[in-house]
C-alpha cells in the first residue's frame, strides 16, 4: 500500500529535491525578499516569515519553487514543515490550477507520513475536487484509498483504488493497492491478478512478492507461493548487501 512510512513508500510528485551539494533551500531573495544565507534551512519559521509576516502577494511567489521547498523538506523527513509549504503553495497557486492540485496531493502525502490520515484525506479530496482526471488524479486516488483504509473507511478505500486503476491502468501502485484491498476482502483471485499487473508494470519489490505469495497460498498454489517468497528473500538480501557496502 502506498502510504506506509516504514516499508512502502508513498508516491508523490517529482520535484528538484535536494542536490548533493545542498546548503540551503532555494528561496530567491529577489522574489521572496529573504536572504537564504541567513536562514536555517530546516527552520520551520522560514516559510511563515517569508510568506505571512512580509505579506508577499501571489504574483511574487514562484509556486513550483515553493512546491520544491516542500519536497526538499520531505527528503529530510521534516514532514510538518512540508505540510506548511504545500498548503501555502496551494493557496498561492491560481485557483483550481494543476499546480494547486499538485500541492494538495503532496500535502496529503506529508500528512500521511505523520499518520494524520484525516488531514491527508481532506487534502486528497481537495485535489480531486480540482480535477478528477488530471495527471495527478491517479496518485491522489491511490493515496486517498490508503488513507481511508488507515482511517477505518475500508469500503470507500476499495472504491478509490478501483478509480485509480480506471484513471491510469499503467500505474503499478494503483494495482498494488487494489490487490491488497481485494485480498483483505477475500477476493483472492482478483487480488492475484492485480498484483501480477503491478509486477508487469515494473513494481517488483519484496512487499508485493510477499502479498502475491499469500494470495497464491490462499489459492492452494504452494509451489508458486514458495517461488514468490524466495524471490522476495533475494530482493531483501540484495538490499541488505547494498546497505552494508555503503558503510
């Protein structure tokens, strides 16, 4: 599933992120009226001081750059600061624009990382209110499905997982979530098909192979289940070896 902070990373939109030679977030002093050299890059007051205290107008704010600031906070696990950045990006973006939608989707991701699923749900719903068929809609639906599941609204979760697949049938994370929800409801054959679709579309990690193994076991296909488990173990072993080599 998409929003698990431990093993299953949550999909969010691509941004500049943090370069290897990162020193501070890129807040252009000409546009935002602040010298980034004088600001602690992980100080949560930065955005408030820049955008609220100095009352910057929407015309002076580079919304994509502000979204990148939020993504940079995500990269260093400063999720509370990220939610603030994304909310401000949404507020400063043109009303109901694709940029506003992207900001709301990412805000939902940040809340999900904080396990604030009620707020994540609200952010995803706002994103989908803007556009139910845009380039960000499948991600919003997929992540909304997970947040609803975590919030105990399981029936709605499957509905949104299905909707994500309808919007973008080539989105592997959507198929994975759909498979998980179907499996939880005992629809094992359909779940297995969903997992296979996700794998065919490039999602090949230990978690999905373990879910597939469980589905195969439920269907009595023990040899195939064991094969999937062995593949999952190989992937985990390779990941551990790579981590060891880094140190």
